[in-house]
């Protein structure tokens, strides 16, 4: 255990890879541990105009995806409207997106070790990092390893079930052109999505963890009604953070020598389930705190820049998915688009 790294990032998804990229731009080259990335993720893969504005480099990937001309929204009573939501956003394979960002990081000097971290232990002011092939020490530890983060487990503890959601869905092809679509449900809080990509569609459903047993039935019913001719070639299911209690965001996401970012920090929009924006945003702020050698400043930074937004979304979650409210919201969005 002679090898000591200055910074180890566990997880090579967008959060971990972008944090590594930002650090490498400043001449600090972390080591990333990830045995699975790049990989296709159970995610819509939607890149919104808001994300593109905040991180313009994503525009370079548009040609690899499908640009949304607009959105179709469907109420829980099956009323359909067209809107400008996500207009000029695009859908992209998560495998491709993650690969591109990880490639950017390694080209700048970050090191990728394709091994799974199986144990983490605090030793004095350092961390012991263990895989099946090696054991090493790190001065700084960054947890970017998703909702089941081993780094989170060994710092602030796992995310509680009440603050978790579940997604289920398919990757599919179709001879018919499908519009980007969101369908709200009356049975459970959450929504169904259809996001076109370059060569396929991501069709999925997401809701709170406690409703997990209903997801497949509701999604298959939707497909039989709206997409009966698709050809499914892959299935997916995964958990994600979805804070039901705003106090969740009062938990620390950093300490003297550790930081949590992305899904590992629980930084996901509690209403939409969107995590790409906050994965990149948190990664950039984490890198800033590390460069300044003040890791605990990260909590001040993210809470100032987007913490209130996450708390507000958590508070509004129940009202947002109320069937009457969601129907009214969709009809109003359709009316605004017609008058635009």
C-alpha cells in the first residue's frame, strides 16, 4: 500500500468525469475508478436548453443525438397538447454522452482505472481504496458513484428509501416517427416519457420507490395505446435520488477530505428526476473547492447556486403531480404555445 494518490474519484459518469476534467484544466490530475462506464444508463437522455446554456460544450454532441422540435404533453385523462418545452434540446444515448465527457477528462490528463471499488476505509487523514486488484491511499476522495454510492455509505450514510425513486423502461425502434412525449399519470405521482434519440427511442416511467410494482403495468398499457408498433431491444430499471423531504438537502455533501457529487450527493431534481444538470454543476463546484484546498466550501457553493431550487422542487412535488394540478398545467402550457 505504498501508492498514494492526491485525488481519487469513484465513478466515471458525467459528475465524476466532468469533475476530473475541471481539475485537469488546472493541472490537477485525479485518478478515476470505474469498472462500468461508459455504459447505457436507465435515463431519458434528454439535454435541455437550460443545460446547454449552462454547459455550452454539450452543443458539440448534438449531431450524435436527436433535436427536439417541441413536446407533446398528455394529461392523466389522455388530453394531448403540443408545447415548446425542451424546444431545441436533444436526446442522446447516455453511453455516448458519458463516453465523450470521460474521453475529454482522460485527454486532459486524468487517469481512468477500470476497476470496481469494493471497500473504502478512513485511515488518519487519508482514505484506503480497495479493489480486487489493488489497495492504495488517497488524500482526497470524491464520491461520484451513483445512488448506491460506497463513498456516501462511508461518510454520511446511504440515501433513505423515502428519498428514492425508481425508473423502468425500454430502448426501442419504430418505423413510425414518434414525438418527444411526456404523459402524466393519475394512479401514481410521476410520468412516462418518450425521448427520440438518433437511432432509437428511450421509453420509460419513473415514480417514487414505493410504487415500483406498478411501473411496468402502467408503461406497457401506455405503449399498447400510443406506441403499439415499437420493437423493444433492451430493458432497463434503476433507482435514483428523489427527495420527498426538503431536509434531505441539509445533509452535508463534503468534509475535510471528501466530497459527494451527482446522484451520490442526491442532487437530482425531485420533480423531473433530471440529474445531468446538477451532476455537471456540482462537479464544477467540487473542483473549484478542491483547487482552493477548502473542500467544505463545496457545501456553501452548491447550496448558494442551486440548493434552494432543489428544496423548492421537493416542497412542490406532491402538488405538482396532483392529477387536477398537472392537467391544468398541461392545458395552460398548450394554450401558451398556441399564442406564442
